[in-house]
C-alpha cells in the first residue's frame, strides 16, 4: 500500500528515487544464502574461550520438573518465575560455560546494550539492583544475569557447556526425553525452549574466506589472547597490526572506535551504513531514575513499552533515541498499535521519516571531516529498514588517519578474500587480522534452525509440521501434538525493541501455565480449534508491511532484500494489549490449554 507520487510533497519523489538506487547497488540474488554457518568448514570458534580447565562430567539419566533450553535472559527469567511458582527441580541447559546467553558470548570491545539499562536489565525490583550506567557495558549485564540465577538458586541443577540435541515426547511416562551432546538422556515433565533469536553467528560466504592466512575471528568469540586488552580497550596485541573488520551494524558501530585507538590501521568494509543517532551514555544514580520506591523499574519499562508500541503515555520516563523516534517504529514492529491505515497516514509517516533521516544524514556531515567518507557513511533508506544504532564515538573514528572506510556497495559486497587480504574493486587490502562483525541468523535458533529436532506425539517432528501447515500455536507458546512444550520467542505473540521485557512477560506466562497444569493434574496442549481461533485473531488485522520492506536496502528485516511477506506472525495490536490479553486469559479457567493427563 504505497502512496502515489501525487500524494506526497515535493522532494520526496527524488528521495524515493535515491533510496531505490542505493537499494539496487546492494541487493544480491542469493539473498540470505550469501551467509554461511560458522560451524561449517570455516568453523574456527568451536571451543569456548571463557572456560578454563576440563568440563567433563557423568551423563545424567534422572528426572526434573522443568527443563529449560537456553541460559540467556529468557532461560534465567523462566527459571526465576518457575521458582516463584514453587517449582522445585528446574534444570537449565546452556551451551556456554555460565549464564548470560548473548551476553556470555559477546564480550567484544565497547559492547553495551542499546536500550536503557534500567528497563533492559530484568528483575531490578526483585534483586534491588540499580545499574551504574544509562546503557550498561556487557560485563555489568552479564553480572546481573548471574545475580538473578544466584538469587533463585538456578545453579545446582544447571548443565553448562552442554547442547541439547533432541527433544522426544515419551507417551508412556508422559515426559520429554532431553538428549544432549554430553550423553545425557534425562526426563522432564515440562520443557521450555528459550534458545533466543540471536544465538547462531553467521559469516559472509565470500569466495576464498577459508584461505586467509592471517588471524581471524567473529566478534561473538572475541580473541583477547590475540588482541590483548579488555572490553574497555587497551588492545596492545594490535600494535603494528593492519586490521580489517567486515560489518557496520550495531556491533561494528561499538567495536570500530576502540580498534581505531589500538591498531596500526583499520580498514572498515561496509556494504550498507547504519543510521547512527546520539547515545548520550552516562553514569547514573538511583535518584536519576527514581529508584526510590517499590516497582520503580517495572513502572519505567512499562512506560517505555507504551511509547515504543504506539500507545499514549502521560510522560516519557526514559527520554532517549528510541522514544523520541517511536512513531517511526511502526514498520519495524509487526505488533505496533495503530488505528489509521489510510493513505493520509502513510503520507504523513513518510514526511516524518524523511525528516528524521535528513537529521541523521546531517549528523554525519557535521561529524566527519572528509566529504567523500561522510557521503559513504550516510544512510539512504527509510528509518525502519534497519534497527537504528546509537554512538557518540563512531563517526569521530573516521577522522583518524589510521582508519579507512572501504565501501563495497558497487561490488555488492567484498569480491573475494586471499591469503593475505581482502579484495574490493580489484584492489587488495593487505591485512594481519580480519574480524567479522556480521551478526547472527535472526530468528532461526534451535528449533527453527533444525539443529534441535523436537518429536511430539506419534513421533511427529515440530519443524516438519510447521513446514506442512505453517506455524500453529496458542498465543505463541503451546501447540497441539506437543504436550507440555512451551516455546519462547517472537512467533505469534508481540515484540518490542526492548526484548528482555518481552522475555520476562513470557517467562511469567510459562510459569503460570505450569502452575495451572500442576494444580489441575493436566497436560498443556491446546486443541486445533484453539490454534485456529488464535491464528484468526493474528490474521484479522495483520499489518501490510510487505511493500515497505520490499523497498528497503538489504538486511535481516527483509531477508536480505528478498522481501518480508505479510503473514499472521504477530499480535497486531501491540505488546501492551497482548500482555493485558494474557493476564486476563490467565485469570480465567485456562481450559483451552489444559487437557486430562490420560487424553491424547
């Protein structure tokens, strides 16, 4: 549902043309196939760099009440909320050597959250903690993950350095058999999959990538043994080194300024520039954020959620780049509350979008002294085409003599990699170290990637069932044919740019489901009629965003330029309304999902 040329103000037509030209410079026919799995032949990071000493243990064949797959915030919050419901044996299985998930693995220089700490870090009210920074560094976030796990006694039954290899429903015992790569085959009455949406790193499928003779690693496995230093910098190992970095998304924006301080020379290989807004990070006190009363953090994050979900709020407690541009997130989030879908809205939206992007492009001109470099760093696309980034140091890095921006748009990315460098436009950039800040395969972790096969009743595999009929759930959590299996994530519910808040609401719901099943001596399994009804709710007012993303530059939001088709994949009335819906549903009988234990 695009607006016509006649319905938009003068100037927007030429801007659209520029956006289209920039898109065509970058789109590739192979789409997402241009990336490869880091565990394939170039899988150089299999070992966990943060575990010292042996990790061997005896295989387990016992029984637990709840098995949670994943030890990031989703898994930790699920464990904590289960504890609050009185569940005794909660076993979290995590590939890493400790709790933290993405914050366990991502320890690259400069790593911070991009959502305010006082709403991003969950369970602040329950733990009595007030973050030290407006946007916490990774170490503070990781320590908070451990704080929650310790408070709710999640360590005794946890299995670290362990990957779940299959989940199989055992009808005879009415439990799930959880198999792992450590030889475990234990039983669990309930299983919660909390494998995250950003847990599988990806690499660009550049010809010759496996031939590079220098040092190389992915940012999610930062090699401090090579670089020296810490997440705060001081990488003395890069003295005299020529370093290349591929990727200028959220990770690259944080890493590049610190690389520039320590390496002899940094070559930044960019296909599409990020939009980089003001961050304004600073130390904070309890007084700054109103942490003087019970429930202060809950109040603050609910206020943020209302604003970024399209709801009204009396005041803006967070007041940052997200809330100031909240009206432009409508195309970013399939669950964004908006009543008017007409052409008048689209015309006004496009004007607001152009105004914001002009502001961001002007910021580049003001910050970068070289006009040619500044032009290459300007984001020429709509605001919601890519997740916005925030930094006060990124653009200044390009004013240094030891930093070179290598634009790869005209060659649709890097041409090839040789034994000693990277080739772009026929020119070889010789390197000692090549770093990939190429992100993750979004939304395909665990179950959805096929790496974690789930076999339900009668041996039916969940991924095969989804391929045949499309996703079928009740509220995104449970599915017919897969008893006592609860899935967390963004499918069939509502999301937000503050995903830790979403995960906490999901953890509360998962714990309530288990408590209700135990109280009723029932099995969690919706009927197909309940699934049909929920899918109808999702489809009834599903937003029309397909045209918008088809016009965007390539990225993970539009499957690398191949488009993001409209589908009933999210609750269409916003996260605030969805959470209210779940609360009201839990206050009822929950009969839609509770079946007698003897029923099939």
